[in-house]
DNA sequence: CCTAATCTACCGAACGGTCGGTAGATTAAG
DNA sequence: CTTAATCTACCGACCGTTCGGTAGATTAGG
C-alpha cells in the first residue's frame, strides 16, 4: 500500500461526501486497511486534503505554463488553454472537485497559503488575456472579470459533466472557446460599462 | 425566537463551514439558545438543510416565472432574467451558497426530490432560450449546453463576488448578458459543432 | 551461512472529545 | 391553569488520533 493509493482513494471519497463527511474509516475501507494503519503513511486528515490541493494546483500550473510558452497567436493560445484546462479537470474529476469545493475545509493557516497559490494560477489566465488585449486582438476592458467568467464556466462543468454524455471534453472546450471568443474578438462600437440600469 | 431566525442563522453557518462541519451547537450559539432548545422549532439538522434548499429554490422559481411572464423580446427577457438571478443570488448569499454547494449533504431520498425540482428550474431557462431560438433571434444549436454555461458563470460568481468590490450586481449582470448575447445573437457562417480537434 | 538488529507495514484497542438527538424539569405568557 | 418555550442533564455513536505490539522483510556483523 502506497501513500499515493491512499491519496487517490481519499480524493474520490472527499469528492463524493465532502471532506468533513468523509471519515478516516471510509478511506481505510477503500484501501482495505485499518484506519490506524493510515497514519503510517499520512500524518493527519488535514495533510491528505492539503496534499490533494497541492497536487491539483501543481498539475494545472504546470500545464498552463506549457501552453503559455507556445508560440501561437492569442486566439489560438486561448483555445488551447481552454482545451487543456477542461481536459485536465474532466480527466481528474476527483482531484478537480476537491480543488474547487473542499479548499474551504483547510484550516485558516494553510488556506491562506493555498488561496495565494491559486491566485497565482489565475494570474496566468489574466496574463494570457492581456497578451491578446495588448496585441489588439481582444476587446476587453475588464480582464479580471472576463477571467472569472471564463473560469466560472469551466469550473462549473465539473459539477455536471457526465462521461457518458453526448460531448467529449474536446467538444466542450470548442464550444466554450467559441462562446468567449465571440465576446472577446474585437469589433466596433461596443460600450462595456454596465452602469446604466439600476 | 422564531423558526425563521434559526434557519437564517443556519444558512450563514452552513455557508461558512459547510453542512457537516457546522454543528447544532454552532447554530444554537448564533441564536443564543441551548442546543436542545433548537429541537422545539426544528425536527433535525437535515430538516434545516432541506428547508433552506426549498426556500432558495422557491425564491428562484417564483422570480424566474415572473420574468418569463413579461412581454418582452427574447433578448431583453434574457437580460432581465440574468439580472434578477444575479441580484437574487448576491442579495441572499447565504441561501445561495447553501443551494449551490450543500445539496450534496441531503440524504439520498431528499436529494433526488431536490434535484428533480432543480432540473425543473433549469428547464425554465432552457425555455427562455428556446423562445429566442424559435423566433430566430438566437443562433444556438445546443440549448442545454448554453444554459449550463450561463448558469455556470452566474453560479460561480457566488464564490468570488465581494460586496465591497468594484461592481454592483447590476453591472455584473450587464457584463454577463453582453458576453452571452454576443455569442447568442444570430450572425452568419457559424459552425458550432466542435468535432474537429481530437 | 547464521543470527542479531533494524526497519516497514500493519493491526486491535482505546483515548478524549464532539456529534445529533432525547428526557424531563423549569420558566414565561395568555 | 395551560401550554409554549427554554432550560439542564444526559445518551450512544462516531470522530480523528495515539499507543503498544507483531509479522516479515532487510540489513549488518562475525
């Protein structure tokens, strides 16, 4: 029995039940150990959560930096980033769901560190968008907002996507990219400040 | 002390900690009662969660039906629906967060009922979109997908929106509507099946 | 080669603490 | 006096974690 196997099982159970509803007993059962034995490989339940969150962010950051390093026009780079993000999230559903939903269960000290790292990751997306804006390809005044919209769409797919559904992750990514690129690509006469109503 | 006050306090605590991490003791402290006294107003912790989820859905369904009943062109109706949804979610953050994140903690029997009702609500959005499609205003082949994208963007705002931030809910709604209407409004020569790459 | 020492992986039992929930006495309101 | 609301006191179950100990593989010394 390896530490990795325990983490993997924990991710699955955390995703199904949530961190607090999942017990060490559940995890032990999943890997066919006594729960005391888990503590030979792992120091605490919190440590498991922390390891999963780190692992998830590591994966996303690594792949995002690969995409950023590509020599592509902004539009294609954005398409690629969306594809890679969705593929990663949907192929690692357990890890993704923990990343998106369970970081709240970190105790405050670790949570702060984690949020900081997550913000660094989001900064990579903002960087990608501002590259496109600087080159005059994207017409977007509020990059942080568009960035949150985009990540919102993609993150939410984790909650509803079914592998046995009609769409592959690649098709999903294509649709998602279409939607945003239509809204992003420069066209004339857009006002994008919404301070008229209310 | 009223049942409503207990539910309200519970919503706040469920939002902060999540259902399982929140204890009846926490709720009792928040309303300055002994834990046992809660059970005079409420039968169980599960019942509190169920009541909150019902209340949230009731509110959303009611307001969405009001919007659907308006006599407006599809584009304006969609803008209105987005505005009302975001305002409701952001003005009832506690309730919204519980709706979006904690329904997983319902025991299976109630969860199934709840999901069914939530699907009915989503059907209202699909109806709004297909009205626009039938009238030839919206160019959208996969309505359920666009619907999930849209709800995804809006739902995710609940996780990051700050009242002390730069945007009012109305401005947020305007930006969101702009993004989707750019992608939705009919234009020529779009292929929207993404089965090319991978 | 033998054996003693060390290490890895695991176990059963138990700990202090908290959980959701209950019973029954006590108080407040009409 | 009645009844609704709140209290104190308690329950069994389960929580994450620790402890002492064991089987078996690995290493070290002669």
